[in-house]
C-alpha cells in the first residue's frame, strides 16, 4: 500500500512539472537546483526503476582501477587513459573546462587526433570510424598512464586575444586558443595530424535527445538553403556498430556517435582504456606495447550488464526547469533571441517519439534549444578536423536547456567545444558562418538588450 501511495505521489508531482511551461524536459524535468541540479533522475521515472538509475550512477561516478584487483567489476583501467572515472570529466554530470593556468593535466578536456584519408585503405577506415586515427597515438591523446608507465603526452593551451566591438563602442576581448602537445612518449606524430580539443558536455536530457524521431531531424534539414535564411543544417551520418550500418549521428560535438550506448562504450574505451563488446580492442596502437604486456580486466572489461546500467543512467538524467520565466528582462531577451534568428538552429520545441520500452521518455513535449544538426560556424571555430560527414568548420548545435545552471553546478562558465568562451556573450560572439547574421544582429544590441539576452539564456 505504501508503494502504491508513493508511486501515485510521484505521478502527481510529474504531472505538475509536465503541466508547467517551464519544464524544458517535459514530465522528466526536475526542480532541483544547486550543485546537484544536473544529477537527478527523470521526475516521472517509476520508483521501481530508480534502483537501475542508482546502479548506473555508481558505475559512472566511482573510479576504475588497474587489473588485477579485488574490485573485479571495476578493474581494467588503462594502461593509457584520460581519467579513471566518467564523473571526473562530466563534473557533477555537467560541463568540463579547459586547463587553468598551472594545471598539470587537462582533466576534463581531451584532444582528438586523426590524419587525412588519402589512400583507399584510409578511406575504408574513415567510412567505418568517421576518422583515420593517428598511426602512433590513435584517435585520442591519453595524458595519463598507470604507475611506472608513460602517458602519451601532455596538453598545453595558451590564448591570443581577439578584439571585437559592439555598435555602441563597447569593446570585448575574446580569446583564441593555441593547442600544443608536449612530452610525446612514443615517438613523433604524423606530420599531417589534425587536432581537436574538446571539453566534456553536460549529461542532462540525453535520453530525450535520443528519442527525437529521425524524421523530425530530417525535416529540419535545409542542405541547400531553399528558404534563403542563410541556415543549411544537415544531419551527420555515422557508423552504428550494433546495427552494422550508417545512421544519423546525434551525440558528441560533431554528432559523431549515433546512440548513447555507442557514445558510452566509446568513452569507456578512449577515455578510460576499457574494452567492451562494441570496442573489444585496447586503445594502444601497434607502436605501444603496454596493452599486450600488462594484465587486463577480462574480455571485455566492461560487461554488457554495466553498459546497460550506464546507458539507463545517462538516458534518464533530468533537465532542470527554467527559472525567472516571467521576469521582464527574460521575456525581452526571448524576443531578441527570436528576432536575431537564433531559434533557426536552437529549436525551441519538439516532441519525442513513442517509446513503449522507455515510457518516461516517450511522447514528451520538450524544449532542448537544438536541432542536433551540423552547421558551418565559420573559420573562427574550425578545428581543421573533419569527422564522418562533418566538415572542419561544422558543429552540432549544442542544446541550451539547463545552461543557466552551469555556474552553480560546475563553478565556471566556459562554453563552446574547447571552452574558449568565458561567458555566454563570448560564446555568442564566436558564432560565424551560418550564424554570422545572427551574431551581427547581437552586435547591434545596446547594453540593456545584451543584458536581456543573457538573462533569457540564464533562464533556460
């Protein structure tokens, strides 16, 4: 009887959240604020499923260790890795940051590596993996190693200043990152290596994004800009290991992964050096003998059971509700957001697919402020590195929901793929390419209008 009452209470609370227009994640939304605002389960998740969420959270949060270990369920770390736990990069399930001055390691930033696909063999690899890994260091630089062994290298970031000015004469100094890889331990890199620094994105609402129908994403495409609005978004097409075919990409800064299962398994492999059925090979290249010479944590090191729990957890992290929605500045900022054309890419509303197997995520009206499509953001944001069908200057529109909680969850306000923007306005001013017209309109805003736009973004 007590369980029935509790379940009914959860349903009533969920219905109340769903009914309000501030619930960006529909009935899944949470009213939690503070440091744990990104770490709550979907509000409409039944009590019977919250244990699965907690188990997934434990594998996401707790550190993995080297093999052999008495902690058999969590051993097999490395020997080359970027971190020993998912939560170390997705801090409090939130946003990573570039290394601060004096940091020895870029704990919540990693660097992707690849080389151009020129030969037929390389083109075949590109079709399957979306990139051609650098021959010695692979597709990602690992800046940690097990004790007694050498990390692949270290990441160093410096910045140049880029000056820009609003129409009213107010100056802004943006910072443009310069990436350097030092202390290479396994020989020189390929001379044509392409680099892309990436900070960890927030984890909220991922199951909802995965539940947006393919047909909706395709309907948002305008590859040839037929409506002449300057926006020509298109879906990335990537290889799905489980389906053994090319499908729409949704996750990662360039939408390079098709599903949360593959995204998670890829991160276990690349970030922690752990194998799974999707990625059964250690992340050492043929030039690195560590993986063959050191004990592993089993084959695979991450069981299907663990993958399933982590997938459930990452699918059901709730989006916090909007705040201050009736504030006059927020309302004015929303109008400015619309009039500048920002909603052309940051789609404000969509309905998730019917998913009987995932009822909490099924048929939800959500407000993610993304179209999950690739857009050309101009040379200023180009990383010089294509990924699957994404060109070097193309990036997936990042969701904006929950962005106003960044400071209280993560203690910083670094944005964009490499964290170069120190606040939301800097992130806006880096927009180019398809977003140049919108950016130029923002440059015409006076001080009061700029404050209103930021108030709106912080309300999300």
